[in-house]
C-alpha cells in the first residue's frame, strides 16, 4: 500500500497539522499551568486560598482567545474545502460507477476500466454514480473521499503528482462483499496515459495483456466479485461449466428447474431477480440500461466457453 501524499492532499495534511499543533500547544499549556499551581500552592506549604469574585481581564481573555483560535482553524480548513469545490477548467472527466461490489470507470472516449487510471500532474474530475445503494470512493494517498449515491451525481477532483499505484477502497458498508470492493488508482506519465487511453502498445504501465472481450467485461463490470470461473462459488454461483446444465431456481417464490442457456444468461443479466439460483441471495443489481447488446453477447460467449 502506498500512502504518498499527492496534489490537494498536501492542503488536507497541512490543515490537520495546524489543528493538531494548536491542540498540542493548548494541552501542554493547560497541563503545565495545572501542574505548576498544584506544586506551588500545595497544602503542605500552608498557603491560604483567596476569595476572588472575578477578573474582567482574565474572563475577557479566555473568551476571545479561544474564539480566535477556533476561527483560525476553521479558516485554514475552509481554504482546503473551497479548493476542492472549484474544479479547474480543462480537467480530465472520468465517470465512476459503484455497484455491489466493484468500481467501474469510463473515460471521455468511452474506454472502460476496472481501475482508475490518470495522468500525472493533470487535474482529474471524477463524477460518481451508484447502480444499487450508497458506496464511497476513497483514495487515501490523494486524500479523496466522496459518496456515490443512487440517482444523484456527485463530483470530486484531484491532481496526482507522483506516478505509481495507489489503493482505492469503498468506505461505505454496502453488504457482505464490501471488503472485496477494492481497486487501484494508477498514475502514469502523460505520454503513457495518452497511449493507454488510445489502446496502443506504448502504454507501459497499462494493466496486463489484452484479454478476450468477454473476459475483460467480466472483470470490468464487476462480475468477478460475486462469480468465479474456477468452480468455487462466492456470493453467487460459479460459472465454470454452467452453460447447458440444469439448475433449480426460485421464480416468484416457487422453485423450478431450468437449463442454463443463452436466454437464461441474458435474463439473469437484465432482470436477475426473475430466476434466482436456489441457495444464493437475490442481490445482483439489474444491468438493464447498463450493458449494451454487444456486451451481453460477449459475456454470453465467454460463459459458454468456461468448460
């Protein structure tokens, strides 16, 4: 895991350091004075306390000084917050979609990815949506965190100033697969990013070698989070050798036996709650309006080939 601070993250760290510094100074001041008074005016020295009814200067000081300190900390925090609200012109726009339990990203040219790939030193604007329930995009190294809410578009931006791979999480509990909703933010040199975006061979830091379209979709659309291709079921049934087999499903509360064919796979993608394999929870989000016809066909062919 890399925790290097980049871009706007420096401002966030500075705000925390200022607040922590002020709190430390106040802590030492209060504890120091208390310790001094306890030692200086201890009972064994025979000191008799005076009956004080007020001190206008002291009362004014401990009212005004804390207010000024709080306002200073607020102002410092506001500077960082305000900077995050103003997206620079010409920022690269990336669409991020959260669903149980995977992130998917789409670029301005329509290129999909299961990882957040960005260029070094260039402002990036991420617009977030959710296909099912609330998720939260969090990249610790960038000090970036924003919720993805169904039916509501949220925006966050950052500038990454150091190449490398950084961890990307969901920090809003979203069900049994929440801990598996992990991805990577990959920062490339501008030239390498341009090549990756265009899909050319120059992209050195791009993800592993090109795979068949169906396999790419299976990963980028989050299918691999719930389904395996090695025979071991996860949240959903394994897809290894499933094509052509008969399984028991629950349809409108009644069990029946069906054959896994192209129609069943298509129906399971578009309306997954219609026929749910017995023994598995009906939690798959519908892909109607999400998957294109050619993507559905590619996934069907990929599943058919999982012998």
